[in-house]
C-alpha cells in the first residue's frame, strides 16, 4: 500500500526550508520527527524508505513493539505523557524523552537508567499556555526542575519541549513559542552543570513554520506526513 508519504514529506520539507529562509536559519538547524503513533508498520517502513530516521510515539507499548520490528538505526522519541511505571521499558530504547514534566518522573528515569547502565537524553516539558488539559511543568517552576535534574548522573537534559494549543491560526501560538525560547535562553545563561540546552521541541503539523521562526530545533509532524486517517494496527 502506498500512503503517499513521499509527496507529503516533500511538501513538509519545502515548508521547513522556506520557514528557515524567512528567519535566516539553516535548514540543518531543524530536525523533523515523523510522529507515527497509531500508524501501521507498513506506513513507518514507507517513511523510513524516504529517509526518515526520527520517529515519535505517544505510548510506551507501541514504541517498544515498533522498536523490536524496525531497523535499529531509527532514533525513537517518546513525545507522549510518560507514566513512571512504564519508564523501565524504554530507557534503553529511546533516543530522547521529550515529556519529562516532574521531578518524580526524572527520579524514576534516573533509577531505571542506573540499573541498565545507560544515560538517557531528556527534555523538560513546559505547559507554556497553562492549559489544564495538558501535561508539563509550569513556566515558573521549570528552572527549578532543570536545576534538580542536573544533579542526576544518568540523565542528560538537552532542552525544553512544549505542546501548544490547537488553534485555527498558527500565529496565535507564536507568543507561546517565543516564551519557551526566552526560558531556554535564560537557562543557558545560568550555565548549569550537566545541562546542555541544545534543543527546543515545539511545533506540530498546524504550526511548525511559526515554531521554526521562533527557534524550534525539533518539529513533530504526524498528520502532515502520514495523513488524517487513524490506523488501528501496528
């Protein structure tokens, strides 16, 4: 089955390049994550054949199943809410956990990473818009969270992530992306040991161009690559 992924990727790629050009950034500064949650293996294989190597999943079991079935040069990103009791299943499989939203979760990642002798790359998730329906630490608490995580030897905090509100006009989310960038820069200036602050994960199918112009280094694209349909099998 042909999912039309190559054409979709070409369109996304062109839009990323144009967004970079519009704000004087290099295309290489922005990495594309194919958000493959609920999509079947055949769709991921098609995306892989088109050159995708970064895939994002929301659920631990789905990530593990796909990790086992697909090539090992894929970089898996955990972008959904991560329950502490599921951490042990993915610490040695993920390239980056985007959704660390509490000290308790970070402590669990540290514990399980130590057991398996690995170092886990993470981002701190910030609920910049303050939406009750979204996970993420608050704007006022994120710096304190970062400072506490910095002392954990099996974790590398690489930056920040946010899930912006769903909006019809992507420009409405510009202020949230700009705010996260401001927090990111402020934390960089603190020169906290063991915190590298290289990545800003923000922007999805509906607003990634705006996110890029506000400094995003990871855009998480699902519908824009795989289309609207929800697939029920892996």
